[in-house]
């Protein structure tokens, strides 16, 4: 017996459009399914709804969704980077994800191509991406689309639960109200490009 409700949506039904604030929940939940703690702890830690909202609110033109039958099946969240004293503008692809039931159908490629067009229109001369170094699928995907010059980036962690301040704080419930400031993944703009002075660049 066929079950249409579980049929794999065809990539040809997928459209790419600018992301709106109403898409935040769907994008966030799709990301939660992709960036799991078990698979990619660093990506999992960085992925949160507030960050998605912040990117959309501040860089709406660089946030795209892939939609099939009104469901979000993919997203690309980008932002622009400018460095004072440099004529260079960068497009930073912060997050890209495609529903795993639809991988390999060119949806990621369409999202990336559309975002690239937008970065070029904005005046970016270089696009940056980052991901976990074990994320071979993403690395191959990026390589297939012209990204290179991979530079390793080290993430380190320290368990603070044995720290005397942490232990003290745990014993005083009123202290637990402290505001938690989220730390985003660091992005390193390549120094070599920053150092190149361009007299006639816009
Ligand atoms: C990376 C990702 C976005 C690719 O999306 P996708 O829709 O499956 O990719 P596409 O079908 O558009 O692939 C385009 C090309 O990328 C390459 N590619 C994509 N996935 C690949 C894989 N798993 N292994 C090797 N190459 C791959 C291929 O060259 C492919 O070209 P082809 O169609 O000629 O084979 C998707 O795998 C994903 O969501 N991964 C989980 C989230 C993630 O890790 N995001 C990156 C970090 S933010």
C-alpha cells in the first residue's frame, strides 16, 4: 500500500524565497534535527532560536528558505561582514541545512547559488563558510561549490561545574538569575585579504 503522506517530496516542487519572521520556528526546528548534540556538538551549542531571529532581523536579504508544499525543507542564513579600514566586503554563510529526506536533490546548491547572487549584488568579493571539521558531507558540498583554503579552527571546552564560583552559585538559588549571554561561533576574516589595499574598490 502506498502512503502519500510519507512520500518523498520532489525537489522540483521546491521554491527558494526570502525568509520571513514567520519561518523562524520551522527553520529552528529543522536545524535542531540537523545539528544534534551527538553528531555536531559545536554546531548544536551554537544553534539557537534567538540567533536565528537575530540573523533574520539584521540580515534579512541574506536569509533564504527552501519551501515545498508550504513546509520549510531547507535554509541558508547569511550575514555580511565589513572590516573598518578595509574596502573588502564579505558574505558569511553562517548556516545551511536541508531536510535529510531531501539531500542530494540540488536544494542546498540552489540555496547556495541564490545566496551567492545576493552577496555579489551587495558587493562582497569573498564568501566565508565554516563547519565542524568532521562534517565531511558539508565540506564536500562546499568544495563542490568552489570553496577552498580550509584553515583549521580549534574549539576547546572547560567544564566549569567544579569551579568554586559555580559551586557557590549552585548553593545560592537567588544567584541563578544572572543573564546568560550567548556566545556565537567565532568567524575569522582571512587576514591576507584584509591586508590588500584596493584604491578603486566600492
Ligand atoms: C550540506 C547540505 C546543506 C547539502 O545539501 P544538499 O541539498 O543535500 O546538497 P545538493 O544536493 O545541493 O548537492 C550539491 C553538490 O554538493 C556535493 N555534495 C552534497 N552532499 C554531499 C555529500 N554528502 N558528500 C559529497 N558531496 C556532497 C555534491 O557535489 C553535489 O553535487 P551533485 O548533485 O552533482 O552530486 C546538507 O547535506 C545538510 O543539510 N547537511 C546538514 C547540515 C550541515 O552540516 N550544514 C553545514 C554546516 S552549517
